[in-house]
C-alpha cells in the first residue's frame, strides 16, 4: 500500500478523534442545554446541512482542478476553525454561533471528502482501490472510537465548550502533520507538469469546463440511479448520529458516558471487522454489498424498537442496534468508498465523488428532521423505528437496478 494512502488513514484517525468528541453529541447540546424539542432539533440540523450539500458537488469539481492535496488541507483547516467557533459560541451560549460553526464544518468536510476519495483513487489501481479505502476507513474509525469515548466522558466532566476546545487543538495538530508529511498525488503532479494521464480513456491532463463536467454527469443515467440509491440509504443511516442518540438518552434514559461507550463500540467493530469483511466480499458485486448493508441496517432499526419494549432491556437494545448497524455500515462502506471512483472517467473522479456524496448527504441530512418528527409524534418505540426503516425498500430496489447495468469490472470488489 502506498505510504500516502496510509498517511490518509492516519489523517482520518486524527480528524475523527477530534470531531467525534463534539459532533455526535451536538443534538444532546440542543436538547439538554438549550432545551429544544425533537422536531426543532431535526429542523435545525437540516438547516445546518443545506449549505454543505450545495457545496459538495463544487468540492468535487474544485478537487479535479485545484488538486487533491491543496483542497484536502484547506478542508481540514476550515474544520478546525469551525469547531473553535462552536467552542466559543457554546461558552457564551450563542446558539446562532453554534449553528454557524456546524454549517462551516459541514462545508469544509464537503470540500475535503471528495479530495480524499480522489486522492486514494490516484494512488491505487482498480484492483487494490477497495483495500485502500478500507485502510482509510479503519483510520477514520480508530479516531471515532477514541473520540466518542473521550467526548462522552469529557462532556460529563467539563462540559461542551471545553471539550470543543480540546477538539480544536487535535485538529490543528493533524493539519500540521499532514502539511509536512503528505505528498501530492500523481494527478496533482501531472497537472502541475501539464502531462497526460495515462489511465484516461481519452488522455487529458485537465478536466473540461464545469459545463462539460455537468454534461457528463447528466448523461450517465446509471450513475444517477446509483446516486438516488445512496440518497435512500442515507435516509436510513443518517438516524445513527441524531435520532438514535436522542432516543437512547431521552427515551431510554441512557447516560452520555454509556452512550459514548456504545458509540465507541461502533468504531471498534469497524477497526477489527472491516478488513475481514472487505476480503470476504472480494469477487462479489459492490451493489450486492450495498443491498446487504441496507438489510442489516433495517434489521438494526427493528431490533432497537422491538427490544426497547421489554422492561429493563434498554442496554440490550442499544448494543444490539450498534452491532447490527455497524455490520451493515461495514458492508455499505465498500461500495460507497469505491464505486463512484470506479465508474468515473479519469478526469472526473472528484466530480463523481462530490455528486455521489451530495446525494448521500441529502438523505443523511433529511433523516434528523424525519426522526425528530417521528419521535415527537409516535410513542411506541417499535413504531418509531419501523417507520424510519421504510427507505430500505427503495434503496434495495435501486441498488439492484444499478447493479445490472454497471460494467462488471467496475462493480466487482
């Protein structure tokens, strides 16, 4: 594995170590500190996500034109500045500042993520690309595991503002490390020298105009169907970071310390199970893996709702949900990390990843609002989670449709 891919795994760990100390608990800040209701929290989180969603395709286009390394480092810097703004705003109880910081962080992430995806694609060929993304995902979840565990404890002892300040320091350290250690990708070097990209079907050192890039996307109907499948799966998975946390803490009355441990279990399972699961799926279709992911996530929703009906079984419900959903997440990560890069023209990899991420982000961003409305209006836990599992149906159908049309070489793990 190229050393820069491993460095991106380390960068993901540092980035998430900081971010996971604050972001997963933001909905609890609005509920327990500000005193907002479920539906209001969901609506605010949707508003926070609007601008990042609009920026996501732009981030992919910029990545193809400004270079992977430059855009990635700019995104990390924006995230650090955003978390610092959130820390100051929480200190003075400025809700508008917290929302602005969350929005800025989302924008920065929308710029950085297509750059990471394209960077790994540059450093790997199609056969080893899935393993490259797997390495980055493991780093991501090492950081997430430690971050949510430490964040849950720190919030209980020192509160939200000081925890966000610690997060800022960690992110700044990550920026400095990557600035020194990370090399330009082959794509960046080719662009800087004006040379051709050997792997392109029609070799070109640079992508065309924005209009030409958008025309390529509009003509790729199979990719667009894949994007809508990603949107539907985002509607499911988006409940993990908001609705699940609110439900666990305010309905099942699980304290933040134990909730942090449950969230950390998600990262532990990824760290130890993602690589074996990726190897297990080698030779199978990416879209088959995506369907299995949706089935497992739907099962986790029904398990959480059903077990919650049993008196005294709150922790069993929580940890069963985490295990099933994480296994589904591991399955879904394989196509979500790789497939957009595999089907994209060589000069449009950032563009395709940006648009694919936007569609998934639309689903993930709407789900807190849907979850908040359902929590506010449905009392029965099984009813809550059965309703939230409905998007599994279109997600499965769309992934199957796309799987029959994507070339087998691009659709094979």
